[in-house]
C-alpha cells in the first residue's frame, strides 16, 4: 500500500510538511519514494488546489519584511541580501568551530561489508551490495553505518541485518544531521527564531 497525500482527501490537520533536502532525497530520479513510508511512488496528479492556495497566500520575507505571495517567495529569498544575512546569522549561531583533532572523527562516508571483504562502499552501495550478495545470509552482524554514528553501538549485532538496512538506511544521515552542531544550542536557537518569526 502506498501513502498518497492529496489535499482534497485529507483535512488540513492531516497535512504533512517536509524540508527540501528530505523531498529531494525522496525524489531521486533513480528511485523516487514516499516521504512517509519510503514506498515507491506511483504516478500522481497535480494538487491544483494547493497550487492555487500558494498563488493566493501572502507571506513576509524574514530579511527585508517585504510582503509577497508564497509563489514568489523562493525567488525573492534567493536574491534578497537581507534574507541571506538572516540565514547566515542562524547558521553561525548553531555551528561550532571544527574539531582540532580530525583523526578522532569516524569515517561516515564509506563502509565495509559486514559479511565479506568488500570495502569502501558508500551507504547506497552497501545496501545494494548486501541485497545482491547477502540477502539470504542470517549471520548476526554489526551495522557499519550505525556503528559510525555518535549514537551507534559498535558492539550491537542486528538479528536481521537485511531488514535493518532496508528500514534504516534508505536515506543518508548526512541529509538530516549536522554532527558538529550542539543539540542544546540548536534547540535554543530554533525556539528563539520561532518566537521572532511569529
């Protein structure tokens, strides 16, 4: 069963919101997937009522406070120097100085296969490799992707590694995670900016 979020079928409280990197990851030309359940997308229809709503809804630029329709906001933001400054202030507020000892930073870009001697596989390559060569292997192994994450346990052996790969690693963490940002600082900055944006 595929998730289909069409505006005329759902009440307003059921709408889902996704950030641009999430949507771009889901709509890779090679295999576009649903942003909610990660199932393959079927051909849909344009949400004309949403397009009309975007054309008629006014918003304010957070940089220069100019009012305009939502349909014009993205192109305005790309050219508005005050908006660019507004964004850079937020980035500076949540970004720490780079760590001096870069050797202690784990490799989160390439991984070895936990079943065989294959090395230097990126995340998508590891998933495809394991699907092709190890789909019937039941040996309990440590997920090299999870083990490289700050929250990962390098000793945890997955009972069903293939299912784990398909559920947890259909997208790249790099799209969603800033490993150097302090979580408390980010939360404080988000709360502050949300109050300013009201």
